[in-house]
C-alpha cells in the first residue's frame, strides 16, 4: 500500500462518524439513507463522509436504480492492519530488548568522588 493511500485510510478512520459508518457496513451493505439514519447531521454531511471513505477505498458505492448502495472494501482495511501489525511487532521487540537490557546486572562502578579544584 502506498503511503498516500495509507494516509487517506488513517485520516478517514480518525473521524468517529466515519468509524460508525464502517462498523455498520461490517454487518452488510446498506443504502446511503440507511447509513444516515442514526446521525443527527444533514444529508450533504453524510455524503461528504462517504466521499472521504470512498477516496480512501474503504467503501465502494454503487448505483442501484435511484439509490446508492454502499459496501465495505475489506482489502483497504487489511492493508492498514498489516502496517499496524508490522509496527506493533517492531515496537514490541524493541521494548523487549530494552527490558532485557535493563534487567541485566550492571557492572559495579567505582564511586565518583567530587574533588575540589586545587587552589594556587
């Protein structure tokens, strides 16, 4: 997945309304008017949210007569998941190495003695 597409995916997922729309579509395809019902926002606002999701390739909209049907595009979410999984493994391994390093007994150090500079 290109970084630009990944940026669009995460930007689309950043909004709670769009996440709620995706959650609804995870249960199956729906018409735009069905997706709009639970939200107290205008039809143009819902359309803008759907446009963002479509540009991020998270959903597919198809014309069904005079209505528009929406469905989830799971491949786009899979690419984001792969990116997240990679970084989760990276950070987990990094923290494991740090933890191992911190658990190693340290070598005894000679006490540091502050000496006052000699006066002439």
